[in-house]
C-alpha cells in the first residue's frame, strides 16, 4: 500500500522537481565538504578578487588577453591545498609558493580578509613559529609586503612578516575566468538576481499549476485507470433486440 502511494506521488512532476533540487544541493555540499577533507583546508576553492598577483602583459592585466600565463588574474578560480608551514618554498617569481593567508588584524573586530601572495622569504624564531615575507607579483615593491602588527601579538606578525598561524594553504591549481561566477554571487546585485530566478522557478513549477487548477497529465491518467467509463445500462438490451 505504501509502495503504491509512493509510486503515485513520484509520478507527479512537482515531487520529481523537489527531489532533484534536494539531490543537487546534497551533491554540492558533499563536494565542498569532501574537498575540504581531501585538500586539508577550510577553503578548498577561492576566487581571486584583486589584481595584486597579476603582472601586466602589454600594459593589460585583465585575464582575457593572456589567461594561461604564470600569474593570477581577477576572476580566476584557485584550488587551495593545505600545507605544513615548514614545507613552503620561498623565492621570487616563479620559485616561491603562492600562499593564502588571513590578513593581520590591527584591532579586534577587524573584518577577516584572505590574501593571495607569493612567499619570498621565511624566518623561524625562538618560539618555534615560522614567519613569511610575502609579495604580490604585480607589486612595484622589491622588498616585499610589510604587514601591520597584529593586535594578538608576535605569534601572528613579526617585523612585517606573517606567522604560520595565519596560513590557509598554497595555490595548487588555477582555473581562468571561473571565479567571476563566485565574485558575481558575492555582489549584492548578483545575490538579488539569483534569488529572483529561484523565486521565478518556484512560481512556474508550483504556484501557476495551483492557480490555473490544471491537473498534471499523469494525474489525469491515474484517475482514468481508477474510474474506467461504464457502458450505458441499456446497451446490452438494445443489442439483444
């Protein structure tokens, strides 16, 4: 009995649509959390939001004219791999690892921001922590970045260098252009457009059929099978005559 009810419910289009949405959401979350475990970081994929790592090519650095050069552009999607701080290779472009780290916080409550720069120098202090001098490939500075002191103390910054405590991972792969989708979603107008499309889909799939009182074709077929038309009562009598 329960099985037949399930089969009847499954034939309805809105049930199939709801199940497909649930499956898609489950797959997306499964891939995200699975990649966190495999890559060993809380940020397995990120979109590049600035051009600090981009070296100008014929005076442009837009990612469209030279998407596969050894550099990062705004709108790139990067795959991030967790790492042991002691395994970070340091050096000038292209020798040093491109690392992702939390920007040092000058005060409590400062918004968290992720930075993608190259590690050009390291230093291990007496406290056992390794510190990194970083630099954006597109930066005009030859001495590297000088980060402000973190309010939490020298466990996080030292002499303009960032501590291993701020490390997130290293760039393992770069996919051109795909990050523009994530950046669009971060934009307030992009969120509104996506929400509007979702609402429109719900209206088309669920609300309109209810307002028009049109039964799905599968439901009409079920009713015909359950209530077959009976022949007129006098049909047999007339034939005998």
